[in-house]
């Protein structure tokens, strides 16, 4: 169910609830990812009331918040958004790597899809290109992946 396919166009996600965990650091870029996700979800009949945004200080804190949200059993998918831009120190490597590791570990154990929509780029221009610029909007891509995973989890439940 990728962008533009007939399967995507038919997917009705009304009634599903989504948590968007979003870093405040590089907020203007993260806001674009959130906007892209909301547009994609709305195209699939997700009501605004079924989308909750939870802000945390930075990307490093995303896995912590996402873990708490999975424990509530209130959401059908958790979408994680942030932006880590390489700087002059090793800080990028630690933050990007640990954020990815934390989200990945959670995704393996959570009962709902947990998706990684965190940009890890060399510079601000690359981040903007991926947050609604010439490389699309990774927020929208993440939302579409969440829809696909919800459908896949439902299919797997039926087979078990």
C-alpha cells in the first residue's frame, strides 16, 4: 500500500487513533513532518480528534514518550517525528543512533506499530528537502506506512 496505489486509495482508517510523538528541537522542520502526516491521515478519513500530538524536548526523548504511549493502549499506531542535523561534534551520532535504537526496540515489543519518522541529515537544507521539499514529506510517508502496518497487523491477527 504505497503512495498512489489503488490499495492506499481504498484504505479507510476512520476510527483509528494515532499518537504523534514530536521533538521540539528543530521545531519548524518537525512541524512540517506533523503537517504532512495529518494531511495523509485525513486523506484516509482519520478525524482530527483521533490524532494526538505529544511534544518532547528533542529526538533523544522520543522513545521514552513513545513507550509510555504504547502502554496506554489508547492508540492504534505511534508515529515518531524529529530532526537531527549533523554538527561539528559527535553529538549527532549519539542522538541519531540512540533515537533509532530506542524506537526500533520499542517497535519490536509494542502491540501496535511504532514508526520512525525522524530525519537524520547532514544539513538544514537536506532536512527541509525531506519535510515538504523536493524529496517529499517524510511525515506523510510515515503516516502511510502506519496505515499499511495497521492493516498488516489486523491481517496477521486474523491468521493467528
